[in-house]
C-alpha cells in the first residue's frame, strides 16, 4: 500500500495453487505482499495481491504502480491526461499526477487475505 521499494521481479519464494478462473488470461502474474494501512478497508497490512504484470491501464481500479523509486498498491482513476492516485483509507490524501510520472507495473487481479 505505501512506501514499498521496487527492485524488479524477485525470486520465487513460495508456490501457491490458485484456481485458474481467478487469474488473468495473459499468464504474467505474481503475488505481492502489501505493507501499510493506506488501502484499509480494501487491503490490510500483510495481505497479498495477485498482480497481472504489463497489463497497462485497462480501466479505473487497483494497480501496482511505481512513483520514482517506490512501489505502491493504489486505486487509480484516469482524468484528462493525469491520474488520480487514491488511498482507500480516508486518513491519506489523494494525489493527482501527470500520467507519465507514474509507472503502471500491473493491475491487481485478486486480493489474498492474511490469515
């Protein structure tokens, strides 16, 4: 959710079995652990998200994004050449940035709750 460090795709640490119908069709997916409270109540600290890498912008929704050297899971809305970056937790303010200032790493396809 906040202040993650983007180091690129890392090594496989664990394999999970997820029903195929829950996954995006392009097959380029990964599981990313989320830290922070900026996306509560949608995503909690310690939850994971399945990310469809290289999806591009498909519609407003949840994305794994890169801003400078940090990675975030945020709600994105496109608006007249800019992007609104929204945290679901009302304690965090919304940001509006130019579209080319944000790297879309991938679309969040599935939320996996911490147990």
